[in-house]
């Protein structure tokens, strides 16, 4: 399992009280597998994580993606504005 840095933004950063953490994720994963790996460390955030978009090394995850060791994973919550 690759070890990656997960970056949290906006309300996810506020809810977790941190802007990043290092976790292990499956070597080949989709967005659901990535959020499941994060949710194991933060079980109370499963619902909030399910609404977030996931990017791996600056590209949004579309289907399966190979995850390298030291990859950067961004958890991006929905945005609203006006």
C-alpha cells in the first residue's frame, strides 16, 4: 500500500482540525476506495467525505487510478457561492 499525503480544504479542514495527514491507500483505487481509507481514520466524517471530490497529484479521479508512494491526494468539498 502506498503512503500518501492527504490535503484537506475548506470545511473538511475545519472539521478535522488539520490541513493534511499521511495515510496508506490501496495501490489501485477509485475515489470511493480513497475516501474509505480516509474514513477509517475519521469514521464520523463518512457522510461529509462522500460529498467531496478527490484529486490525485492535481487531477480529479475518474474511475480507477494507480497511486504511487508519496502521491498527493486532495479532498475537495463542494463549493457554493454567489
